[in-house]
């Protein structure tokens, strides 16, 4: 690989942002210095006025391949990730076939190997076919090839099945990424059970459908010792449960998405671009989520990037598919809402979008808390001053549905360097 020289950027180091040159060689950060002279065999990247940070890492995306390529492909998803400044993403297993055996997982790994722009780490399932009824035979065999284990899109309803899975996944050292949802409490709902739903005759999803299973899974993590990661937290009660688990010293982490920090059910209109699972909640929940990011309870910002075909999303709330895309807007959305409005500083943004996700996954690099010599060259270059209005027609993937369409955001990625260590 040709050496790359990043000139004049603000490099995010353990000492904060420093104006330095950065040399990439052999897949590593080879040198950091105030001045590194360019040589003939170097690709020079002029970064004056730009910021270089550890590569964005997303714990939760859907690239739909194999089985649902009409919604998205791994190659298309990788393009979205690269455009959004991501160097590492973790793909969820609601696929066909679901990655519940090494043979089924290999179908996805083969497609992943065909692209080279982004590091893609797949999840295998918790249960057979994601049905929630049987644990797997091959956790240990698949563990070296996956980010962790998840039945995302479905909560494991049986406590006994989840306990058995947790005990065996704990032995692998991988995370169990839990989609927490009690099916019997859904009652046909498709948006938050709040004022908008009641005033507009929509069926609501109560907050208890999430936090009740968060509570159960934390109790099971206490019992089994599994590394529990709770997906797409959306309620104040869930945040409080995770906060208490952390105070107890349990191995529990969680994520939320940028859209939950921006919007509430009061922002809804009867369009599919506002429909996701879990749904946009109340103002009380949004405040709790923001506070959770601020105080460290929420470890990571994840997009839950979930592309669908237009025919599935250009419908009303009741009839459209669950899920919105987010890879291309996440950094700017988080920077605009959380940093520019003074809720967190830039170092905390780096934590929740870069460093913490890597720590949760057990990835090496950036142990100093910033970019240092010897770290893997997984880097995101950002223009923190760039303003842009979101235009979903210019997205790189097949999915277009986003609540951010038409919103002006600041702080956009310019380029990524992705050299897997």
C-alpha cells in the first residue's frame, strides 16, 4: 500500500487536538510530527482546516445481504459507511439464511471479503434462525469470525433460552447484543404510545415493552457474567436500569441512535421516514437519553442503519416498514446536536462514536485515548465547519428514508483511511 501523508490537520491525540502531520505506512500510523517532508512515493492529503480522529465505528447496521439484496447489498452498505466517515461497522443477522451456523455465516463473509473500503464485522445469531427457541451448537466455532451474537429485530422471549445462551456466549468472551422487546406488550403498535398516537388514531408501542426486557437481561447478565450490550436504547427507564447496572459493576454497555437524541413523537408526520423500532419516544425520554450520553451511561452512538426499498417506505406510518438509514448523517447529526449545543465536548463525541465501540468489540488500537504512533490506520477526516442540508436523494445506498431529510447539519466527514490491523 502506498504511504499516505496527512499534512497540517488537527490530529486527535491523548493530549487533545494538535496541529501535526501524520504518516501512514504498512497499515499503521507510522509517525506524528509537526513537519514531515513529502517524498515521491507518498500520497499527500492536504488537511489544513480539517480534523483527523480515530475511525468511526458503528456497532449496529443492516446491510441485508444475503437474502434481501433488493433492500441493500454489502457493497452498497460499505459505500454508505465510507461516505459517512466509518471505518468499522457491525452487521446484524436478520438475513436469509440467518448466520446461525458457520456455513450460513460464510455466505456473508464471502461477500464481505469482496469489498475493501470498510472493515465489516458480522454478528451471528443468539438462537437458531433467530426464532428464540433454541440456542446454537456453534458459538465457539463462530466466535473468532464475528463481532458478537445478536437476534436483532427480535427479542428473545424465553428467559430460559436467554439464560442458556448467555452462559455459553460468556465462555467465548464475545458480546451478546440484545434487542430488548417484550412481544406481548407490543399489541400491534408501530409508533410510540404517546400523545401523537392517541390524537391521530395510531396504535402505540409502550415504553415497558423495551425496559422490561432490559431489566430481565441485566439480571441474567448478573447471573451468567456475559458481556451484555443493549441495542438501540430509547426510554428513560432503560437508561436508568443501565446506569444502576454500571454502578453495580456489571459488564453491561448500551447504545442509542442520533435520531433519538434529535426527535420525539411530537415531530412525527404520517410518513414512513419517521417509523423505526424502537420508535421515537417522548420529550422526557429524549432528555434522559441525552443525559445518558453526557454522563457516560450510554457508551456508544450507533445508527441502526436499516435500508428498505422505496415501495416499503414511501407509505404511511401504519403500513411502512420499520427502519431508517443513518450512516451518512450520524456524525454531523451528533456533532450538531450534542457538541455545538454544548451538551458534550468533542472528546466525548470521539468516545461514543470511535473509541468506546472499539473497546466494546475488543479491537486493538487507540489505547492511549487518541491517535498515536503504532495505532492501526483507521482514521476519519472531518470538516467540522462544513454546513450541509441533508438530501436523501444523494445517499450512496438503496435506502433513502431518514427523519433528517432537509435538516441543516454541521460537521461532515471528508475522507477515511481504512487499513485493518
